[in-house]
C-alpha cells in the first residue's frame, strides 16, 4: 500500500497514478502499441494507492499524524519527495535491511556542511555494536554555532507507530506547526531511534539548483534520452 499526503489543489500525484482512459484509447486507435504498455504500467498491479488530505499546513508532524487512520498500529516509512536519492540499492531498501536486523525507528542521514545545519533536522549519535548509530539527541534547524553535529536527516524515515501518540500530545511550535522532529525526540525517551548514513547521491529538489542537477543527472542516465541530451549539453557548454 502506497499512501500520499496531499492538500487542496494538488492533484498531480493522484492524476499521475490514475488510469488514463482517454490516453490509452487514443494510443489504441493510433496503433501505438509500443507506447500503450508504458501508460498502463505506471502503477504496478500489486500496488494500490491511498490519498489523504492534510486540510491545513500545520507541519510535517501533523501530516504524518493525518495518516494514522490508514496505518494503524504498524511500522511505516515516510518519504519526502524534495529529497531525491540516487543509490543502488535504494535509500529505503538500505533502511529496511537495517530494520529487519533491529526493528525500531530509523532516520536516513548524511553529513552536510556546518553552515547548512540551519536548514535541517540535526542528530547527535553514539556508536553501537557493528557500527550502528543510536540517536541521543535531535534538534530542528539549529544555528551552526550550536548544532550538535553535522548529521542531517534527509527525508527518509522508518517509524514505529509509537510516534503517533507523541505527535498527538505535542504543543504546536513556531507558526502553529507540529514538528516531526519533536515527535521523534519524545519517542526517543521510550525506545531506541537509529541513524543510518545513506549510500548514494542526494539531490535537494526543493531548491532550484538541486532540481536542475537532478534533471541533468537523470536525463543523462536514462537510455531514452542519454544520447540526445548529452549532445545537447555538449553543444550548449562550448
């Protein structure tokens, strides 16, 4: 089951994974049989999507809490689309492997420049057996001068359902928002939360430069666009 948190006027994800009757009919009428499977295969047959609306923008913690009725009492993953991670195996697969060994909450992290800590949730850790890092502290967007480390949470989480109760009892912070970081900090008082440095390259698609970098990187990797896109870049970089 794939769940997406959406809000008013943001239907692009729902439309993308919906069945495109008009497009499929047009492809069939035009005998474009090679393209038809692409349109029909956007959503794998074993995957179903559930969409939940966050009525108000009250923070990431509130968005996660909105999903509780669908998740119930099960562990779950949170994937923030702004962070695109190019890795093999995938970032979440790396985290699931660790979860299978130690079934507790896990945050994907990477080292960032100290001057950038004010843009991230930053964790402090202690090393455990076999190099696993246990989180001993977490703070949202600290000033570089007081950041406990340069290990930043980068938009990939595996969380136990215990986080819901902590989020529900949080008092809203600045801007009336409920921060997921605060919910995780409360959860740490009851159970272990681990940090996993992710292997791969992360693109911050929430920034203009990161979005462009990701577009170029994946355009060069894709077999359909690699050759023509490479030629285009070479021509325009002369």
